[in-house]
């Protein structure tokens, strides 16, 4: 376990590296490309994670990017959805899909999804989607059932995830509030593939440049890789990354990343699956305040996280109404005047993202 001083310094450096402070990215696409992939199973909060790192981005702007296909959503890195760029989707799958498929193999067997069934399902989906078609989840189920493939229980989500991991399908534009699927080759014809060793090397560049300082185990968990694969990836990038030992633990980051002082107080309202929170495994504890034992699993009723100077200071939730959004914050300890001012500014920023006026409500532990 790192000391509080070391943890605090790492947390501050990660804030800057992830563009949560300093100069924001110019576009949502720049954010996704920089981070490599952004966890996105919860679509609305995932859009906020991207917008929080973008200059002046709104939820509507993220919807337009998603509908236009300049940002895609698919299963990659881990058995969950992520935002990715269309140019990156194939090599990201080359790098991480084999390990994700291995993790899912037992569940496939439990659901009776043998290789023949999965291959038949892929052929059915390909036929139904070919020609620029887009199908909702319900419509994909209808196509499969109509061709004799059962989709009861969790069979449908695993059939679709398998097709995503095999680079057959990915997200299409929204149909109202429903997500759709399209053929990857038609949705992202510009997607380039790389040999797996080059894919792993590029993924390590993206991860450590945007998440550093981070450890090899942090990267392995984030990308579902073995430590041997991580070592090979790090060997492949050589001096492009900076290695440093902090209290006996090796960390990597971008070779040119500055360690600049930050003006405080800094308050962030983040979603619980934000890359700043979920992008680490071995060193996720650095965002716990001294004396607090926080993990992502310790979120009681409020599932969104309040940060003060890069460390967890409480939790929050939001209730959207017609013209307003109520931002209800539960702090672990009271904020002073300057900290409260920073919290109010952050809540207002979230309101602008939604196109609503933010109504902040704060209560103590």
C-alpha cells in the first residue's frame, strides 16, 4: 500500500493525464481516441465521462457523434461495452477479444451456446444486417428466433457479445432511445487491423499515456491481458514510456507527461465507471482519502463519485426533470467555502451538459 503522500501525488498526476484538469480535448472523438476506450455500459453517464474531458461538449453533441458513427460502442477490453473510435475498433478487438472470449467460455457452455450455435447465429445476424440495415435488440432477437435459434434468458446478450468480439457487429445509430446494431464492416469501413503484437504495443501506448502513472497489473486488468502479454507490449514501445519506481512499485507513464502543480480546490462529479476510477486495479486505492478504505464496490445508495483534489470526498446522484436536474450530494465531511464554490461550479457544468439548470442539494455523512 502506498503512503498518503505518494497516493496523493499519483492521483494529481492522473487527473492531468486524463484531462480532468488542464487543457481539455477539443472533441469527444479526441477523448475516446486518447483514452483508447471508455467504459460505456451505462450510456448516459458514459457520455458525461467523455464530455467532462471535452471543451464545451453537451449530451446532444455526444448523441450526434454516436449517431454519425464517429464514436462506436462495442464489447472490447473486458466483458462490457466501451466507446471506441471506428478507426481503432479492429485492432482493439485483435488485442483484447481473445482473452475476453476465454473469460466468457464457461458462460457460453452454461447457456448451451456451442461453437456451431454461435457460428449459425453470426450467419443469421450477418444476413439480417447486410446492406446497411440496423436492428434493435428486439429485432435481432426476432431474426434469431425466426431462424430457429433460442434467445431465452441471457442467451441473446451473449450471442450479440460474441458477434461483437468477433468483429461482426457493432453499434448503429440510436432509434429513439433504443440502441441498434450494424455490421462492423459497413459501419466502420475505415477500421484498420494490426498484427496482435503491434495491437498490444499500441494499446499500451494509449493506456499509459492517458492513465499514467499506472502499473503493469493495472494495465493487465484494464485490458484483460496476461502479465506476459503486458511485458511484451511494454517491450514493444521501449523508451516511448517513462518507467519510475514509487515506494518500491514500478509505474509507467508517457515519457513527456509533465508533473505540474494543480490549483486547488478541485471538485469533480464523476460517474462510478469513469476511467479515472475503473481504469486501475492494483492501485485503485490511491483515490481514497487518508484513513478511508474506499473501493468502487463501497458505493451505498449513491452510485456516482464526488472527488476533491482527486480523492473521493462523497457520492452523488441526479434526478432529471423537464428543465432542471437535481444534483444531490452526500459528502463524507463538510466542504469549506472555497470547496463549496467549486462544487457549485461543477454541478452547473453538469447541468449545461444536460441542457438543464442544475439544482444542488448537499448533505453531510
